[in-house]
């Protein structure tokens, strides 16, 4: 065993010496990859990431849901529990951020870049630096691809996006991050952008849009009930007003009449008016209950950390990028010396 280990060590050392002996080739490889690394590092834009930390309200399943599950197992139904199940829970928030309907609504958010006001959509299109190695592909697409006739956000149909709008959507989805702590359900929302202030602005906007999205979802049924209650209340009020006016007109026109038939008619109108008023009062109470239900179903989000303007970039440092390319150049030189040069020599 010791002999084999020595043989392996000697082989490795000999290979390293062989690579180091050909200094000119190593200098060429390292220099070439160093230049490539510098060019790539200069072409890459610095990116900044802003974070928002939220603690959403937990869904109230609790003991009632557990009792309902136990009762269902033995064939009983005690009610409750099922209504508290929430279809949108923190685990699917990343899917919400990736949905086209959610992303498209971020297009028109105003941002300020270098003192110039523009929409977030135009910022993505105009301020994103395109690396030089993408120019041939863009030229081919421009020459042979289909032209996009709607490059602006004047007309945005989430169900039928143009090519440019779809690319902007993909860029926005790639810049939004969402991490969820399974133990505490704390949500960390991150937005990355080439401008630090835009990153902070969009992080705050994404937080607000998420809160509105969840609020609209959880209060959808309550808002529908409120609209129906308000419609019924308006109809009951109109019926009561009509009955009241009819009663008042009949009473004024027959104020001096003492016939029983007129008195009976007046009592009938008064009873009808009272019934209409009772119905109007009940529908008014239903409207108040529906409004209270909306407030009850509105979720509460606790903001642990608001969005702040990042001071340091979150992208890879350019120096580190150049070092990686130099390291790749050393590996390429070793492959050339130990493998490729020998293969070419045998062919010759």
C-alpha cells in the first residue's frame, strides 16, 4: 500500500512539474483568460438587492378543524372547520409572484432612475445593459424573427402578451425572490435591480401588491355578500318609501272621512308600510354584518423589516470574477499540456 501511494504521489508531482516547466504556454493561457475575465466583468452590471420581511396572519384552523376531522372519521358532522381552510397560504406565495397576472400589474409602477422618472417596464427595457456577446443573437432575431408591433405598455393583455412584454415578465420574475421559514412562517421578499433605489422601491411595491392580492382573495366572498346585501337593502328602501308615500297621500286625502271602509283601508296601508319598514331595517342590519365580515376576513401582516436602499451590491465582485477566469485558464493550460498537446503530437 505504501509503495502504491508513493507511486501516485510521484506521478502527481511529475505532472505538476511538467505543467510548470512550460511557462510560456501557461503565461499565454492565463493572459488570455485574464483578458476575457476583465471584459466579462466590465460588461456585467452591478446588481443590488433589497429585502422585506413579513409575518402574515396564520389561518385559524385550530382545535375546531381537528374536532371536525375526528368526527368525520366516525361518520359525524359537527360543522365548522372547513370554512377556515385557506387556499392561498405562504407556501404558494412564490407561485403568486411568478403568475403573469401579478407581474403585469407591476409594469406601470413609477420609479426614478438618475433623476429621471419612468415606469418600471421602461426601466427594464432601457436601463438593462446587453452584453456584447448577445449582439449576434439579437441581430439574427431582428433580421429573421417576427417583429413586435406593441413595444409599450399602452395595451397589455395578460392572456396574450407580446414578445417584448413576455421577456420583461421573465426578467421581473427572475428579479423577485421569496423565501419562507417553515418554522415561523416568516416571509422574506427580495427584489434585485441594477439601481439600488429602484430595488428598494419595487420591494416595497411587491409587498403592498401581495398584501392587496391576499386581502382581495380572502374578502372576495364577503364583498360579494356585501354587494348583494346593498342591492336588497336599496330595493327594500325604495319599496318602503313608495309605501310610506302611498299611506301619507291616502291619509291626507281622507283626513275628515270617518267611514269604516276608509279606516280599514288606512290600517291596511299602515300595516303594509310597517312591514316594508321592518324589511328595510333587516336588510340594513345585513349590510352592517357584511361590512363587519369584510373587516373580519381582512388579513393582518406584520412588517418586521421594511425595504431599505442597499449600500453594497449583491452581485459577484468583479475581482472575484477575474480570479475565477484566471483559475480556469490554469486548468485549461494543464489540459492542453497533459492531454491535448500529446494527442495532437501523436496525430502529427
